[in-house]
């Protein structure tokens, strides 16, 4: 359901950043610059107050261990099934339907197979520039122990690639990147997610309006 801010007609979405691991403060700053109101989310009940969510980088198995406490994982699974969610690096791993090297549990909402640490160790981290379907020319992409998207389903749209593998994808209300857009000064990736959240808010508002008109 859209929040009070949306119901009043404001186009500024409240987007949560899962503040457990990773550079969530950098994501929050990127969201501000992209036109959203960031909210750091540390408790499952805080998910109810946001229109979308970013799951940042970190260590995916550590994420899972933390989320399994206090019912957080169940709340997060419910959220990602219905509301816009953007996973970067470890967040991308958590969203995938299949995880390899090694296999692990996931939220299973992005029709993709993701291989952990496919591009090597920390010392193999790199900054690359590549073509993207986002307007504005080549995109800077910061990779830190990056996973690789080995397979995608038919409903997944590729927005950028590296060596023939997808690195930025969308599927409905889900978005994922194997790199760290928060570590770049280029805000196009975050602006795209904010746009996705606004689209969801508009559809939810219209659905509520139609529902109210039927019951009045």
C-alpha cells in the first residue's frame, strides 16, 4: 500500500536501505540526489513505512544469518514479492532464484542464476566503464568481489553487461546490479530505481482509487 506521503500526491518516494551491512549511507546519499527520501531499515517493522527497498552489498551468508533472527527474513520475503526492491552485489545474490559457488538460500524473486565471487577476490576488484540501455552514454561500474549473473529468465531485461554477462537487470518491480552504483558519482542507476518506485506508487494509487469507487 502507498504511504501517506504518496496519498497526498507528492512524487517523492520513501525508499528504505537495509542497514545491516555494506555502504548503506552511500546508498542513502545517492537516493537523496536521485529525488527520493532515504530511510535506514534495521527492524522488520520499519519495512511497512517505505515504498521501495535497496539491499546493499556485504556478505550474503551473513545477511541471511542476521535476517533469520526476529522474523526479519519472513517480513523481507513478503516485501520483495510485492514492492520495488533493488539488490546490489550481495543484494543481487539474495534476490536470485538460484545461487551457486556455493549454493545457498535466497529470496527467490529474480529469475536468475547468480554465481558468488565469480570475478575473484578483493584484490581483483575493479572499476570499469561499459555501455548501458540507460540514457546518457557509458556507465561507470565499481566491482568489489562481484557475483556473476550466469542465467536469466525470459522476463528479465538487461540494462548493462560485462564480458557478455548481465550486470544490471530489471524484472517487473525487481532491479539488481552485480556492481556498486552507490560508489560512483553517476546517479543514473539510482534514478532508474526511483523511477521504478514512482511507477509502482502510481499503479497502487490508481488501484486504491478504483477499489474505493467500487465500494462507495
